[in-house]
C-alpha cells in the first residue's frame, strides 16, 4: 500500500507558499517514495489567487502530488493533516521588528490551534513560520487542547542555515562541511547564533576561523540582522530561503538527526540550560525520524554564551507576557 501524507500549508498564495509548495510536491519533506496531498488555506479575498496557484501546481504534473485542496476554512485545510505548516500571516516591512507583528498575527494562531485540535490527524506535527514565530507557536500550542505540546515547533532553521553559510564563507569551505551550529532563543535580532560546538570540515569553528572578534561581532550581527538586510535589499522579506528552511526543518523531523549535526528547532523549553520553562525557544535538537525531537543535553556554555542566551530568553518571556490573554 502506498503512503500518502496530508500537508496543510497556510498563507499558501503568499511569497513563501509560492516557493514552498513545489518543494513539498517534489518530495522535499517526506522523500521520493511518499505521495502528498496539499491542503491549502488562504483568507477569503485571496482564494482567487490561490486558485491560480492550484492551476500551476496541476500544470507541474508532480508525480508525488495526488490531490490539492484549497479553502478559506481551517477545518477543511487541517482535516486529517499529518503536517501543518503555519506560514499565513503578515510579514514585517522596513523599520519594523518581528515582534511588532504580534498584535496583528498573534490572534490568527488561536483559531488555527483550535482547528488543529479539532480536525487534524492523530499524529499531527505543526511547524510555525509566520512571525513572530516562537510566540505564535506558543499561542497555537496553548489553544490546541488535547494535542501534545511537543507536536509544535517553530522555525529557526533559516537562521541556522544563514549561520552555517557565513561561517563557511569566512573559512573558505563549503557550507555542507559546517556542522552543529545552534541558534538559541528567539527568531529575532536577539537570537544567539552559537559557534562554540560547531565544526568546519572537521575542525572546531573557532580554530578554523581564528578570529574571535569576528565571531562575537560581525558574524553574530549578520545572522541576527539578515532578515532585515533582505527586506532592505528586496523590498520584501525572505521567501526562497524561508521556504527552503521550512522544508529543511520539516524534513529534519521525519529523518533521523543525530549529534553529528543537530537541527536547531524552536521547541517547548523544559528548563534545560537555564531556559525559563514554557517558552518556545531555539535549542539544538536530535530527531528520531518519526516526528519526535529531543533537546541535546550536556553542552558546555561559557559565560559569553550564558549572557547572550539570557538576553534572548528574556525577550521571549516578555513576548509571552504580551500575549498572555491569547494563551487559551
Ligand atoms: P506574504 O504576505 O507574501 O504571504 C502571507 C499569506 O498569508 C498571504 O497570502 C495572506 O493572504 C495569508 N494569510 C494571512 N492571514 C491568514 C490566515 N489567517 N489564514 C491563512 N492565510 C493567511 O508573506 P510571506 O512572505 O509568505 O511571509 C509569511 C510569514 O512568514 C510572515 O509572517 C513572515 O514574517 C514569516 N517569515 C518567517 C520566517 C522564519 O524564519 N520564521 C522567514 C521568512 C518569513
Ligand atoms: C527572516 O528572517 O528573513 C524572516 O523572519 C523575515 C523577517 O521579517 O526578517
């Protein structure tokens, strides 16, 4: 019997959706032997544009794509879903921080969390991309009564990919040789891109780079501010790289990820490393290939790392306080 996975994507007619849907339909998450049904959600005024996306998906004749559902009703889009990619929400513009979107975007994740609890498949996984993704994920998780909290993750994979690329460029090595970069905390400009356990072509990143001032300064700042730099350059927020990262994040859940190169996932904090409990925060994670993750334990954190992590955890705590009325 052939396997079919139902993948719900919200904001499917948006920029990220346009780059993400072909990746999913081509097996980018579940591999070349798993068929997929795309269940696409948009707001009512955008359904006509979504129908255009549907036509284009049909015209691609993807071998793995068996059906396309388009709707403005979350209960239709999330019906029996195995995986929900929550992208649909407003992006920031020039001069804004991601948390400025909380007022407009936060409430979207109340109804979507409830709908997931009501109609999604029994083994559903949820990945939140829409910003501010950590706190939106917390809102969805808290409103999805009955769905285990560990099914919810938010995306910091784009930051992890960015950090790997910057380290590789500096070391003049290919980015595929960079392993074990961690993004701690929030997908925001307080995030802490941590190179202390990273290797580049088998050598400790700090040794390969041999420039601590660059690591603590320009490297961190470039990764923290990359989203803003792209908005300034393109006039729109990242889409191609965001779609690739969403695909990478979801694929990490469904393939085995080990300590040889962990995945940075934003997951529910359990106090490990001194994180305040109950936040959706970036951690180094391994995965079992069945949708389950574990925080990598026992990594040494020096004073610099502890100080930078504390800053981003404080911001997440403040964001949680801002939305306490939305937390179910
Ligand atoms: P976009 O404006 O191009 O598309 C968003 C789409 O979502 C629109 O088509 C809109 O109609 C739809 N939408 C809005 N509210 C919705 C709802 N309630 N239900 C379903 N659909 C809804 O934006 P984009 O560039 O695709 O970005 C989407 C989100 O992803 C933004 O919040 C952006 O900041 C975020 N983002 C996150 C990361 C990350 O690393 N976590 C990276 C890039 C972008
Ligand atoms: C990014 O990191 O590119 C996205 O979160 C979009 C943004 O607002 O920066």
